[in-house]
C-alpha cells in the first residue's frame, strides 16, 4: 500500500529541505489568509528551491481568477488546492499551462451525499493517472484547515473507497498510523501536526511523521498478505 505524504504550510527553506529529505511527495505553500501565509515573492524563492519529482501545491481558499493567475505566475504549481467554487476549476485550467485542481471537501453529515467535483471519482482513480493528486480530493474538518480538527474517520473511509482521498486534519506522528489503517487514504496531509509553533515546522517531527506513514503502510501490506 503506497500512501503519499504532503507537508503543507511550509514557510522556510529549512522546512522545505527537511520535508524533501524525509521523503515527502508534495509540499504545500499557503497563499491564503493563515499563520502560514507567504507573500508571492517568498513563495517564489521556496518554489525555486524545490527539486524535481516533488509536487508543488499552491494552497488557496476561495480564489478568484486573478488570485489563481497570480499564484501560477509566481510559483508555477503542479496543483492548486482550493474549494471548488464557481469558476475555480476553469480559472485553474486556464492558468499557468493548466495545473490540476485539488478540490477541498469539508466533513459533515452531508459529505457522502454531495456531488463530487467534475473529473473526480472512482473512474479517475481506476485510470491510475500519474502524479500526486491526479483525480483526488482533499478532506478536512469543517472550517479552515491548519487548526488540527479531525474529520470523521468512518465517513472518510467510505469516501476513500470512491475517490483518491487526501486525508487532512488533526494528523500527527502519533495518530497517523491509526488513521491510515482506518481510512486507507491515497495520501495524508499534515501542517500543524509537525510544528513546534504555528507556522514553524519541526524537522524532527516531519521525519517522525513520514516514518510513521511508511511503517503503517508496510504493516497494512503484511496484514493483507497474511489474510490471503
């Protein structure tokens, strides 16, 4: 079982380097209101530092077309993470050579009844599109991300059977293994769970988090083999 890892809310070269060296698949730069928000010039310097084969995610919130264009011009992201509001997908397709949209869903009782964004679902998962986030959705608790709130694991597990689910919210090195075993997500996303203070990433916690993800995935594979 391959579980990918996104380290979100990176604000410094040291944090970016720690994420890359620990084996992160993706790094998120926040360009929306947040303790982790970067100015475009700051984001550009970090984007230029990112090596090949690590996915760069521009994290927005409810962007208009101008905000999407500005983000793409500054950092040329592989993915734009945002709520899938009116016009957002079209703005993403039209900007910067068409980076993919990573739509954000918020947990709640109506989650499994809501219509998924176009292009997302079991079909997208079955095609096995290359790259982090292709055909995926990110699930977080209601409200803004980065607060450590935890989505309902049972609903998340049911959604993960339908889509490439990026599980976010309340993950730490201590609980990510249990979350993976319960939900079986395509990827996990962490921000505050690997920080020593809001907006300050801790290299030791990043290493512990990614090691816990890899360990949980291997344990899951071992259990699957035993049950065959």
